[in-house]
C-alpha cells in the first residue's frame, strides 16, 4: 500500500481547505463575465452583482443591490413619484473605499441623493431600470443601473 509521505500532509490539507472554501462561497471571486470595462466621465450600465473596472484609476464599482424601489408604476397616477435606492461597493487600489447608497427620484436624477463624493471622485446614479409597472413585480436580478464616475479637479 502506498501511503502519502508525512511531509506532504500539510500541503494536501491546505489544498483541500482551499477547494472547500471556494466551493462553499467563503472566498468570493468575481466571475470573468461579471466584469466590464468603464471609463471616467462616460455613463455605463451595471446589472445586479456586476462589476465595472475603470483601469486608468485602478477602480472597481460593484452593483450590490436595490435597497428599495417605491417608484410610482408607469401605469398608475400617484401623488408622489417615489424613489429607488441602490448600493454599490467602490474599491480603489484593491481597498474598499465605501459602500455607497444612491437614490434616484423620477424626474430629479441629478440631485444630491443620486450623487456621492469620495476621495477625488464623484459617482452619480443616472437611472434605475426597469421602470415598475403595477401588474409586474421586478426580480432583483433584473435591475440595471446607469452610473457615471467623474474625477474632481
């Protein structure tokens, strides 16, 4: 019977632990299809759990979730237009800068709630899609947001 030499036990154990952590989701990797390139001063779209990479700034922005969507459905007459609030994660130089909540209100997308300054940058939420309808519930994975990142001078 061939047995594994004692010197290889720690290495084998580490390999098994790494595989277990990866398959159980303890180590988060961004699938390649979830990455997309973006540039400063140019609007870009992100789907839920997708990450934009601004290579010139070594920056990553990930659309994490929609915290709330109370926008008035397009086929209903409402007293208030409502709002949608999203969370994005911003990383620069491989360090988390912040989790940012941005809020878009119908007809007023460039107000203070839709814009956040961090470091020497400004990120602005342009839109949240799809727009709600009264007879159709939006699955969280169906959301797409449009953002623009500007560098402050």
